[in-house]
C-alpha cells in the first residue's frame, strides 16, 4: 500500500488508520468494501465530502493545507482514522 492510499475494507475497517502526506499532495481513497459511500473529511474548522465512490472504485482528494484531518466512509462508520498533512 502506497503511503498516499487509504483502503476502505468494510464496516469500521480502514488501512492504514493514519496516513502522512505533504501539503499539496493527494490521497487516493480506494473503496474495497461492498457498499457505495462518500468519504467525510473533517479538519478543525471544516467538514467536506467526496463524491460517491462505488465499490471497486477510487477517488483522489487534494490536501492543500497542513493539518490533521479525520476521515470516514459514511457507509462504513468512524474508526479514528486520520490523515496528517505536513
């Protein structure tokens, strides 16, 4: 698994639970579960959602600003997963 890839494997299962990237980089969310989902991304002052990601598909999300972002697939629930942008 590349450091900029996050695999959603099913209910409460994300791999890795913590990813680190550089500001201006992207994270690819891979939906390897069996439910379509959107990914909610939450920073200290903003919440955003990706488009729907169908099972077997991927979505690239740009992270322009440094910080810590919690994320979860709405269909798969929260698991304390985060992305650290340096």
